[in-house]
């Protein structure tokens, strides 16, 4: 076990769970756990190999413990993961609701993992399906094709390496409920893993272009990935079924906002549009539901 501590600059407020919760892919994510004692556990595949990270926050300092071949890599980049390179001071709320949410969440930072495939593959799984379907697929794929995380983590699994992703047979994708279009996109991404991982050190525009060079990866998937891997404060998600409606309703009280309308509303936050969206979502203000939820489909029975 290796250890490291990090204190937020200036001794300001910090919210560990809300900063990192976007890295969890559903409540049963095998690579992410919040333990009963409040500690946060993550299993990652780093350039040095699998690693497990345990984080606790005592109100002033984050304490990190890590195990496995990737332990040093994880701890070297611990401040960046926790948002050390993020600058929330540059954000100015322009709407009353955003101002209130910003005031209630002073410890929010934008995490930056530096690991592209780790966020890209679950984002591909979330294309055009319900969250529950995507979370189930991620969970089953890690359970069947991942490996036990090093250290004493609570049943954590490390995702497969690029070669293992590319070798998953068609019937295993089918069993996990993943259609051929998404599985083919993941295989193409796995085969280009080295080039895609370079996007973690690029600026947002170049990184987005690098990801979208892979057929099957569009603006939605690229933004969802870069928000996590690069801490991209301006990577607003377009093409989403729900986000434009939520943003439109929260800021205007009107229904039916589309992508263009959402981008108009977020224009005052240029450079910080993703942060504005995070704060809007944290406000909990959503349009009242008029129709039942989409029922989850079981592709494995087709």
C-alpha cells in the first residue's frame, strides 16, 4: 500500500463525493464503491497496470491509499483527479437558480481522471438506451471480463485491457444486452486505444476531434467522456434526450427546449457550460413527468 494526502488550495470547502460521483456508472458499478464508513473506492486500469484507490476526507485533507501496479500512477495524479487543476473561482452565476445551487455546493470541483477508455466505453454503452440498461451492461461486462482489483477493496473489478475488450465474442455482448452497433464501436475504440488515450492531454477541441475520428463516436459521447477524463468545464452535452429539457425548464420554466435553445441559454457561461449544467442538475429542478418512464429492454432475449 502507498499513501498520499492532498489539501484543497486555500483551505476552502471541498466535496469529495459530489466531485467524483460522476465517475460511478450506476449504484452497482463494480469499479466504484462508497463504503459504509464513507470512504470512496475506485478501481482503474492505469498505464502501469491495475490499481485500487481508497479516498477519505476529514474536513480539510483528502487521504489516499492505493494498491497494485498502478498505485504510484494513481497517487501521482491524485490532486488532478480531485480537481486541483479546476478553477471554480472563474465561474459567475447568471441565473438565480444557478446562483443558489452554486452557493449550496461550494465544494464542487470537476474531476480529471486522465484515463480515456475508462470513461469512453461506458459512455458508448449509454448511447440510445436507458441508464439502467447501460449500467447493467457495464456491470455484467466487468464481472465476466474484468479482473479482481488489487488490495482489500470491497469486491471491486478492474475493467478489461484494450485487447480483452476487442476479443469479447459476439454472444457475450448479446448476453450483456449490448447491440451490434455499440459493441462494434467499443471494439474500434479498443483497437485505437493508444491514440485515444492521448486525448487526455489535449485541449478540448482537439480531444473531441480525436475521439470522434472513431466511427460511432459523436459529440454526445465525446463530451460525456471529456467531462470526466479532461475535467472539461465547457464540454456541454448535446444530443441528449433529457438535458436540454431540464436546462430549459430550470432556467425559464418552459418545456420543450431543444439543443439550440439550451445552447442559447448557456451562452452566458461560455467556457464553463458543463459546470453550469452540473449545478443545474444538482438543483433538482426538473420538468414534471407527463409520461411513464421508458421500460428497459433485454437485448439478451432478442
